[in-house]
């Protein structure tokens, strides 16, 4: 196998998570990221893949946001 040349390119792994919040979709994203970075190193980006919510008694009970989170694979 050939040794990798040092440059600015990276290799990423992607995980999918769902964050939730009773207050907003923005807070659901922040909650998900806050939990992920506790156990995953080198988190660099996220992509929102889904946005949904739970309805309780005719009002929004909580927001759920699906995310793809990319983190750099260490060489």
C-alpha cells in the first residue's frame, strides 16, 4: 500500500442522529451536536436531513431534527 501524501484533503465518516427539543428546531440541532461531541472526535460539519415534530393537544410538543454529522478519520 502506498503511503498517503500530506495535503489538505481529509477522509470523513458520517453518522446519523436525531436531536430533539421542546423549544425549537435550532435547539434540537444544538442538543444533538452537544451530545455527539462528547464521544466523537474531529466533528467538522453537519447536514440537516429531516425536520419533524410531535403534536400534543393541537400544539407542538417537541421538535425533532435528523442530522448527518461528518467527522475526520484520523490517519
